[in-house]
C-alpha cells in the first residue's frame, strides 16, 4: 500500500507519522494504491466495532477514500501494513512481534484486537459445534490458532456450558504476554467450573510438537490461514498447517476457518489440500457468517474422515 501525505486519521490512537504535524488529519485519507492479494480486497486488519463486526476493505479505483469506507487498518493508521514488504511477510514471527508491540504502545490501556470481527459475530458457529463433541465430564480441547490478542478464546472459556480446555496459541510471545497480563489483571469466571484457559507461544506449523494425533476437539482459525495465503511465501505453509490441524483433530473434531475469501477459491483450496491418498480425507462445508459494508464473511468447516 502506498500512502501519500500523513497516514494517521481521526480515530487513530497513534501519533502522526509526520513528526512536524501536531494534529491528526481530517477523516479522509489519500491512497494512491490499495493492495489486493489473491484477487481479493485486503481485509486482514480489522478491529472490532460495536456490532461485533470489523471494518471492511473495498477495491478503490479513485485516489480518494473516505474514513467511512477505508479498511479498519487505515482507521488505526497504516502504521504496520503500509508497505508491500510487510504485507508479504505476514507469515513471519518478526512481523507480528512488531505489530503487537506497536499496537500496545499506542494506548495506555489494553484492548483486545480483533481481526474481521469479535466473538458475538461467530458464537453461533462455535458454541453449537462444541455441543456436538461432548465427552461427558471430560474436557473438550479447543485451540484458538493464531489468537493474537483476540478475546475469542477467553469468550469460549467464559461462555461454554461444557467443560473445556481452551488453548490460545500465537507465534508472537509479545501477544501471548499481553494476553497473560490482561487475564491476570482481569480474572474471567468460566461458566463451567472445570474449564481451563491457557496462553502459549506456538508456531501453528508445529502443532504436532504440542499435540498428539486425535487429541483436539475444535480448532478456531480467524484470519490465520488468510494471513499465510496472502504472504509471499505463505501458501505452502498454509497447506502444512491445514494438514497438521487434521492430524491433531479427533475424528469427531472440526476446524473452523473464518475468512472473507469467496467459496469458489477457498473450497477448491481446502478440498485439494485436505486430501492425501491413503493418509487423510476430509469433509469441507461453508456457511455465510454475514455481510459488512459490501464484504461477505464465511465459516469454512473442515472435518477429518477416517481412511477406510
């Protein structure tokens, strides 16, 4: 993304990038080019809004984009992803360390950062899925993969009637530390007294170093695969992550991918990558989550199938 002039706008909590300017610009940002990847508008960096959905991105042919219709990444400023280099390196740990460190430094108080949307927008996809996987009194293992500083994992822990062990995992130790500090300062009471919540530093390409095969009941992926697929060197990594997810999931388990990518593209990719002759097979389905400012979001469910 190339930005002309100052890239901070009203509503952004950061200081203006142009150190000579003391005031933030009016709610208009001039964008000479808005990057699109894999044929889709960039919608990777959205904070949660009061309606539970994040801002959306639109392809722009005009150099003038208003505050109302720019992506939420612009509303918090183009601090992190305003160069092609950073966009292309969303599969790198250093990128996310920088993102979460700078995002935290812009505010005096912690606030969960949500990609796409928050828990309320997708709870009706997550909670019913858990209900179908009950093991009696045994804990259901839930993994929020690439959690960042999202409240999705803690919300599952808080609202699940069934006993769950929720693992919030991210490649960035900075994000993990911020979440740990936040939870320690703001204790969450689970609906089920047996439930557990943990935060761990984990590369999603190394799931099998932490989980044995067939041990996880539900994996939530909100934007993690999208970040890999949109990275310059991430497509192969995304395929590896998908295969590892399917290996650590129980036969009754599910992977829920939340994305803005059209089913025509994502279903084909999932159906191709989730099959391995003689090794694994999977069922893939899609449901529409909702539409926000012209951008439609989807829930892709991938369920491992036994090889006969």
